[in-house]
């Protein structure tokens, strides 16, 4: 699939009063839109979508503008739940987008286990009308269901204006809407420690303990590279060009990587970055969660980034 990059053009939010007659419409208060916690939640969700859909070359820039036509939700459903639906790939007209969203949201609601309509805080009309509140509720529910280990910012709340349109006029009320679960400071600290990346925890230990783990990983690497007549002495430098990383990955995961897919003797930064990016994409496809690692960090010989990738392989294959 060709890259689908969505451009974000911010427009003034407007409410089509007639289209919501007889319904309650919730709009986020302008002050809440600037809340740092709310901004962090939006950033976390955009990052999650982009890392999940990286193999599809889909890049989202705005939750308001990029999800209303069903394309991104369709790909997320396919990636996260393995559901392949018979809907048109690109719905260009409004009626086609609404039809596509209806099919996708019906399947999503089933997958999320939401049979009770009172639990559902989104619908086709809200998503298609780019309602940010409904879109975020949907994405948070998807994260909680499909990737509960993902650490979304806790305690995110927004003030919303609730508009009820009737023939007699418009009633309004202000309410607080909870977007992510409320945690107290103690449990939040404990949960953060429990979920923290094991390499991040390792690097907080004494130097001799860090070196012991590094030696174990290095021994593991050399055990698997010895059949190819290769040996690693410096983890940071020798993995920076991506060549040994790709060869190790092929050895451990049983991949055959054609030589024309990567640079066996990279001579510049661009070729090294290509190799490392390919290796990380293959690791993610193999189910090893290294989406938080930036390939540029490995190329620049960042100790933590390199260690995270090697630890993921070590943890999976050390008993084999």
C-alpha cells in the first residue's frame, strides 16, 4: 500500500444544530483542550496509531482530521484483531464514508465487548463529524482492549459542554468527562515501576550488575553468530550499521533476508539507517515490541536503544 499521509488543516469547530436535534451533543471546553494532560493523551494515541500502522505506511497527524473517514480505524482493526472486512479501501464521498464507518464500528463494538449501548460513547455520526471527545473515547477503549500493557497518561479529565437541542431551543450544561482511569499517587508510582521497560530498570542498577547482564547478552549473541564466523566485542559500535543485527535476526527468527534488501557493507549514515530500520520492522513483525526504539539512536551508538533490541531477542531465545 502506498503511503497515506494525512495533512492537518485546523478549522474552527462548528456544530450543525439541526443534525443533532433531539440528541445530546458534548463538546470539549476550550480551556480543557490546552490542558497538558489532555495534550499528552492525544500525543500518546497518535504515537500508538503510527507505531501500529507503520507496516502499512500510514501516518496520522491529527485525531480530529484523520480518523473520520474510516480508513485508519479499518487498518487498526485489521492489525490489532486480525479482522479483514469487505469494505472499500478508500471511501471518498460522505455517504461511502458513513457506510464504511457503520460496518467498522459495529465490528469494533463486538470486539470490545460492548453490547450495552449505554457504555458506548461514540457512534458513526460523531466520528464522521470529527467529534474529538468521541474519537478519543473510542481509541482509549481500543488500547485498553487490544494493548492493555500500553501506559496511557492516567487521570485525564476534561470539562465538556452538553448541548441538548429541541424544538423549544437549546439547553446547555457543563460536566466533567473522565478519559483515562483515576489513580492515586501511590498506586500510580507502583504501576509505573511494574510496567517500566526492563532495560530502563536495569540501567538504574549498579555498574557491575549492568555489566553482568551485558556480558550474558554478548555471550548469547556470539553463540549464535559463531556459525557464521562472526564475533561481537563492542555491542554499541558493531550493531550501529545494522548488518550484524540483521544477520542475528535471520539466524534466530529463521528469516531469509535477500542481500538486495539491505546494505552488506554500508558506507554512509543513510545506508546504516536503512539497515537498522529494516531490522526493527522485522522485529516488530515477529511480535517483539521494540516500537519505542528509534533506529537513529542505534545508528548513533546509543547504549540504551541497542540494549533494548538485544534484550528483546535474548529474552525470547535464551532458552533455545
